[in-house]
C-alpha cells in the first residue's frame, strides 16, 4: 500500500475566523440565518450519517443505486486518471467510482477534499488499504475555495456528490460552477449529484423524519455555536421547521425560538434579540430539474454528456465535459 499524503489549506484558525464573521453576519441580518457548514462537528457528522440511513431520506441510497448502475459507463466516457472528490466525507459511495476506474484501467490517483481532517485521514487510510495501487492525496479545504489547489497532470474527473450543490443559492452556484470549469481543461469531466424537484410529500419528510434525527442535526448547529463561540442558546427549546419553497425550488430548514429571548455570544461580544416564534434559517437544499442542471452547467462552460436519473426522478447524476 502507498502511504496517503495530506495537504492542508484550511487551518483551524481559518475556520474559526470564518465562523465568527459568518455567524455575526447571519445573526444580525433579517431574517436571520446560519451557514450549514457549521453542522458538521463530530456529533453533527455522526447525525448526518444516521440521516442517510433513515427511511425518509432517499437521496443517499438513490445516488448510490445510480452509481452502482452507471459507474462503468461514467468511467468509459471520462476515462479518469485522477478522481478528485469535493466534500468527500466518508468516501463511502466513491468506492463505486474507484472500482469502475480500476476496471477501466485508467485510474491512478484519488484526491479526496474535505473540511474535516479527521474524516479525510480515515477515508484516505481505508481507501489506501483497499486500493493498494492507487495514489491517495487528501486536500483539507473548503470546497468553494479548494479548486486552486487541485493537482495538475493526468486527465481529471471532479466528483461533487450527495446533492451538496443544493446548499448554494443560484448566484453562489454560478460562481462555484464557473470556478470548477476554469480549474479543468478541455476534455476533463465533472460528475455532479443533485436532488430533483419532486413531490413535497416526499421532500419534506426527507428533512423532517419521524424519528427526529434531522431535528437533532439541525439543533446541533446551536450546540456548535455554544461551544465554539461561547453562546448560550437553550438548544432543546428550539423547534425544527422544514418548508418547501416552491418558488425557489428549495427546502429550507429553520430553527424557531419558543419565546422572546436574548442570546449572548461571548466570543463575538454580541447580544442577539429573538422574538417569540422567530425563525433562523439553517440550511437551504435546492432541488433541480434535469433541464435546469444542463442549463446551469452550459452557462458555466460545460457540455452535459449524460444525465442518469432513478425511475422516480428524485435524484440525478450528471456527467459533464469541460
Ligand atoms: C449533505 C447538503 C446534501 O441537503 O440533503 C440532510 C444535508 N440536511 N438532511 C441535504 C442534510 C438535512 C444534505 N447535504
């Protein structure tokens, strides 16, 4: 086995600084918001893994089934020598792409990128053991700012799976997709996983499960702020609210304050007054149509080569060529 290497472009102090400035911005605006980035401490990452196994949360298993069916075709078209994965997390579904790349005989290098050093180390270690001929080079960075650090040399495919693209609003998506395009050369590929617009009766429960795991995941962001920013949110008193915004075609998760209160954030020297019933937006998860995805990719300079969807049209894997 080759020893995985790790490159760090995001120090804990960078994260702490961006958390302070974003939380200040979000909690002093109207309506109030927090970035979904802060969900994923160790407890939050654990809760997210539990979400992916819930009966109501179909995206993960749907995307996995799509990858199982289409990974060989993807590898045959893209013929990746280097697979870069943005927001790789546990790299669980990636194995399907790595195996297909190995069968195609092209793949030499896997570059997982994530904000979490611990997730990357664990993933790099187990992938390295499972694929002894593969060079594994982890990059610790924020997916929106990591594209300057991509290795060059070798035909690359960038995978951005799970539907995380949906956390970005349209303007942010434009900027992000354009920067992915400019990081790639002609003939290289992007593999994008995205949730599709579907019945709100299916969408809403996926973010508001009966067992309350997603509610705990949502409230976990307040625990993170209590610990990291010396805040005094009364975490368990906040209600998890899920709204399907049909006009914007996104799910919104919010946390609702039960009564009027003032939250003190020690590290920011900030007092945040909340009205009774006031909601803080904690995540948007945009859903797409195949045509909309193709158009956004086209605007960014990609040619869509294949759109793989499940039989219920709930999730799409798009293979696009630069
Ligand atoms: C990891 C961003 C793809 O939006 O479906 C799951 C996060 N939030 N349940 C999603 C999430 C609530 C998830 N992504």
